[in-house]
C-alpha cells in the first residue's frame, strides 16, 4: 500500500523518536497524513498534534492511527490497546528497524486497575479513577482533555476547577468513605493528583512513571491531601 510506504519513511526519518500520523480516506483512497509528536519524551510515547488531527479531519475521513516503535518490538503495548479503544479506530504500528507491522482494532479491551503502564492522557491518575467508578459503581465520568505537557498540568491542575461539573461535592473534614476521590499535592503546592479511597486505609492511584497500585493511605499522601470529594450519587 502506498500509504504504508509513506508512513514507514516518516518512521525512519523520526527514529529514535516515535513517529505518528493518520490514515485518511480522501476521494476514495487511503493516504498517510504525518503528524507532529508533541509528547515530552517522544522516544517513549506519542501525542498527536490536535491541530494536525483537525486538519486531517477537515480534509477527509480518519480511517486509522499510525505510530512507530523505534526502540521496541511493534507488539502493541497496554497503553496502545487503551488508546485504540479510546480512539474508536484501528491502529497500525511499525518497528522501522525490522519492518515488522502490527494492527489492532477496538475490541472492548479493559485495562486492569492494578499494574497498568503510565502514559500521560491515556493511562494516568484520572483515567484510573474513571475506570474504577465505571467498574465498581457503573458511573461514566467525563474524560477531561489535558494539556499536552504533564508538567504544565502539574503546575496548573484542573481538578479544583472541574470536580463540581464532574458530579463531585467537597466533603473535606467528614469521615472518609470507600469511593471518595482524594485530591493530593505531589511535588507542587497545587492539588495535581487524584486517588480513590478503596477502604482499609488503602488508596488506588497512578503516579507518573510508575505502574498503577494500591497503596497505604498515610504519611505523605495523607499529609498532602487537600480535598476529599464524594460523588453526588453517594451523598
């Protein structure tokens, strides 16, 4: 396919960064639409430039998402599977070194709550919280768009601006209950991290660069909790 040749050229040119782009149907033909990778660490993962995505969408129909694995096998990662589900379209992956191609399609994949890989905007603390509420309480919470740079979010987080619109109320000072959402300050003065209280003095959380885990709620985390939120359906 001609689009695969163009995508491979892009992947080779970008290596060791992950190349990313779109397969777009324009006038009955699939064409490759290269996009900028805006990830802070582009050798580890990719973030499609939303302006590139919008331009492609204005020109044709998005058929698939493409990216490369220049330093690892083309085998889809857990984050790739999560991202594919979220996008609703097929994903193509290539390793430009050995020319191995893989394809995945949305198939209802659900990532485990514990042990998932951290990828900003795809599998992070808010993603984990949303998945817990969906799996445990069948609550579908809004997936707010994040800034491209996770450090920008850490400096100016959105949680305090958005929690009421997401259906939470502030119950700080009340007895903590299972399912309460904790807003925590990590490294910055702002409340830039969230965790779900799951009982027995444990929280479910996903911090940057680590896998998701259940951790004891005490010491550092308890000291740096600024708000305790409870979903309005449980008040």
